[in-house]
């Protein structure tokens, strides 16, 4: 594994004895995303996680009744994810695979998703990766960080898009956009603290869905 990614996942707690605490924090942060998956896919649906890392989202989704397979090109992370899933009694399965060649998985899933992966590639490459995922599933969900990530860490090679720009990428991959949303409270900003004090929660959600959040996501439907 590249030193950069080992350091990143180590900072997230994936490799230490307190990994479950980190996993619980991860589940809480992505609660909105899991809710959107539930909106489009009934329990028992088959889900593919492309670039699964330590597999925390997959373990959570499998607890809801989904049949989940996580793939990553890093054998160390796949082995770690399988170990953690076994300890939790989770049914999610993990395997080494190349996101650029999903030919062995085509037509097998109801939804494919990636979290914090595709922003590390140029736009044309991201379109190719989404086209590959669309061959595997009816729905494709892509989640990436926003420019506000700078409040919590350093932006390195991430490509930063607005929610509408991300939707355009999904369309260029040949899919129909069925949902655009954002999530992750910007608690570090004075504007957000004031917004939470004076605006109703529904208004905050509208702001998040326009990109005033730590994460944005788009769901596309294969044509």
C-alpha cells in the first residue's frame, strides 16, 4: 500500500485496536447517505462498494439486510476489512479488484457506490470509472468531499466540484441523474453556527443539498 494511503487510514483508526470507535463515527457521519441508499434500494438488494477501504460502510449496510461486496485494489485493506467483518459477524464480503475493469461483476448489482474515491482522478477518468460501474448496477452513487474539507484537513490532489458539476459528470457517463444531495454539518464555520441557531433544520438541509456541507453526492440511473 502506498505510504500516503496507509497514513490516511491509520489516521482514521483503521489499523489500531480502537477501530470500532472509528467505524461508529464513520457510520454516524454517513447516516444521510445510507438513508438515500435505503430510499432507492430495498433490503436484500445487492450493493457494490468500489474502493471500499476498511469496509465500514459495507458492514453497516449488511446489518440492514443488504447483500454487499466491497472491492479495493489494496490487498492489505481487503484483508483488514474481512477480518473486521468477521469480528462483527457482518455478512459483507471483500475482494481485490480493479475499478477500471469490472467485467466480472457486470449486471450483478442493484446499486454501486464509491465514497471519497473518484475525486482523486481527472474528470475524463472519473467518467470512465462511472461508466464501468453503470455496467454492474441499476443505480450508481458517487460521493466526494467539498471545498469545505479544508476546515478539517489539507486538500491535496482532490478535484473539487459543485453538486451540479458532479451531476454533469454522471450524465456524461450515460446515466440519468435521479438525486443530488449534500451532508456533513460545517460546525467549524461561524456562518454555520449562526445558521443552526436561526434557521429551521429543513432550511439547513436545503443549503447542504446545494453543497454547503462537507460532502456532496449524486445518484445516477443506468439507461
